[in-house]
C-alpha cells in the first residue's frame, strides 16, 4: 500500500489475545493500527481525557475494526456518526488483498 490505511481496532477488555492477534494480522497486511489507550488512572479528569483521545483517534481513522463484542462500543458508534466506516476483521483483511 502506498498510503497505508489507518485502522482503529475496538475490542473488549478481556479479549487481549484476540486484540493482539488482530493487530498483528492487520499490521502484516500493511495497515497502520491503533487502539484504545490503557489508563491506570483513577482521576476522573484524566480518564475523560484518555477517552476523548481514543474517540478522536477512532474518528481520525480511515475505518474502525470492531472485534466480536465491540460492535456497540463507543468508538465504532462515534466514528460512524462522523462517516467513518466500521468493518469486521475479515472485511478489513480482505480489503488489503
């Protein structure tokens, strides 16, 4: 890909292995990949800033890949409101071929 497509991957918190595997597959296919920021904060203002950054990253992506269980998460829903398409992992990988 001459201009790598930017993907934001949304995944349930308990799906670390699935997120790691999806990220590896997408990177190998030539995509730029980002996902939610891990935050170890209890300060509400800090947490709100982290969430705002994650939503901004989803909105700035070329597409959002929602892994199973994340289809209704804030990132894909918010991105869709801004015209960013939501894809399954299979759809994203198929588009790279």
